[in-house]
C-alpha cells in the first residue's frame, strides 16, 4: 500500500479526485436520467460533523488526526473503529440500494467496512445501538486508480441489513498497525467501467438482541471451575435455562473439569455454544489460517468432548470483522454471531472497589430495552449478583430462555418443556447444597 505524509500533496490529490468524481457523477447522470443522484457522506472537513451534518468520530480509543479533507487512523487494536453517521436516528437508504458505497483512501486495506442498522425505534438511547451490521473486507473491494489514492466500491446491496434504518458507515476490524487515511465517503449511482466487483461472501447473522417478543436470554461466557457449582445451583433454583459460550481449550483441559461441568449443563437443558479455541481477538489475527484454526478447533473440541455441534458463536471480546464472519459462514451452516445488548460489565467492575456497579450496568441496559446478556463467572462477586440480575430481568415481564429459543430457532427445544418452575419448592432439590465454592 502507498503511504505518504506530505499534506499539501494530499490536498492536491484530493482536489484532483474530486474533479474526477464530479466528472464521473456528471457523466453518469447524462446517460441515466431516471436514476437519483448519489450523495456525499463525509469529506472530513474537520470537527465532529460530516457533510450530512451528522456525527463522525473514533470508537474504542482509536488514535487519529485529521486535516481539511482527510482523517488519518492509527489502529493498534482490532476493536477500534471510526464511524461516520448518515443519521443519529434512521436514514432510509432503500432508494439507493442499487448504488455503491465509494471510499477514497490511502494506506492499509487490512480492515472491514460495516453498514450499521439502528434499532426499531431509531433511538440512540436504547440498547442495542446499533442493532446489527453487515461487513465486507476492504481488501476484496479495493483498487488502485491514482498514485496517491485508492478506491473502494461496495454495492449497497452487499450489506445485508434493513436499509430503511441505516445509522452509520464504520471502519473496523483492523488486522494491521498500518495507517489508514480516509478522504471521502459517498454513495454513487455508478462506478467506473474498469472496476469489477467481487461476489458477496456470506457473513453470518449478527445478533445483539432476541427476536422472540418478550424474551430475555443470558449468554454466559468463560468461567472459573470453582464457581460452576454455585452458578448451577442458582440456575436450578431459579428454574431458568441459559446459553454457555465455551472456549475450546478450557473444555479439553483435564485440570479444569470443564468437560464434566458442561456435560451436566447440557443434561439440565442448557445450551452450550462456541466461543473460539484460545480466546484471541480473532479479527486482529494476521492470517485467515489463524482465524480458521480458532473456528475449526473449537468445533472439533466441542464435538469430541461433548458430542455436540453448534451454529451459535460468541466472538471473544465481542470483536468481529468481515474475515471472522465470513470464515464462520464458511465452516458453519448459517451461523449466528451472538453479541449482546446487556453488559453486566464484570470485566470492568468485578474486581474493582465498586463491584455493585455490575448490577447497575445490568439494570441500565435492561431499562434501555436490552434482552441479550454477556456475563462471566470468573469472579465470586458476579455470581453473587446473578440472582438480582435474574430478578431485574423478570421484572420486565420478559421470559428468560436460551439464546437459540429467544432467536426462535426451529431447532431449539420447545419452550413449553421448560416453563418457569421453582425447584426451591421441591423438597428434594432444597436439600442440595447451594454453595460449594
Ligand atoms: Zn470470553
């Protein structure tokens, strides 16, 4: 990739590009009278707002600097991102669904481009926000046309989201520390004749909330074996089923006893699903082979030690980009990539001086409509707040169930078989020890 640092040179290059683009757009217009024009989203003229008057800016601490007509991103981490919004509520992109997202850039093409879909209420104050997104690999669509600038043209139709509720374009999933400079983001009705568009690769269904009305699901990730019995006792007593996302290497480790733990969870009716093999930031892995290893080995371990398969996958740290999603879709038929809309924030507070903030974070997200949880059982404090979390979830009137059930998966066990029951009223179960940690 071409790199440069001379900004006056850049400005000239941008000026030239804009003239060429104007020519292109104008040229296209004269041939196709019935089509609406595209529109410019961002030319990075400085400040917090783009050409549409909507917000643009970095996420997860992405280092950046900018000038008049460009922004430079210095990614150091796969979860960093940069968003440029079409609207903070909902932008209807349907009239443009046959057009192209055009990005003029320089530097690395080792990143993903996402089109983000807002929640049904088009409300940034609700959770999740955004509700979902679809993603493509920049490198598959990038072409070099000018000495100092590359272009990306992605058909809007390659983003499988609800186009009536678009909130932003984002740049994420960086798997290189190289700099990315963005000059222009826009929607164009046509592309240059010599540009060929790659086929759209399937990228799995990305979910952050339940589909079934009035449902609520706990997705529980990594844990400490010594807390498993305590957690299981709570689950039994509360009479709820949950989904465990399990790291393959933990499952195969003999010292951890996790195989026994999850066999028991399965026998009690809980769902057990995939959470990678070694828990890396998968999208940040440099090669496709490394990503494939994480997926294939986690599938193999689950089959070998538990005798099950799952098409539900929770990405470690919630980090996904186009490559992870595409490889999941390659190995797993119709995968569900399960992030969350309720974060108990145990990763932040469990071992802090304010462990009670876990419950506050949980409540905060539940009140905003979140219904799909991320939590762990790595700390006694998180487990000690679990009953309260269940109570808060029940107070919404929603029914607690496994993730596959809340997704209305036809292969999920039927709901009526696990109508909420109170095992605590059953004398046999009350004799069971509640705490064995
Ligand atoms: Zn995890």
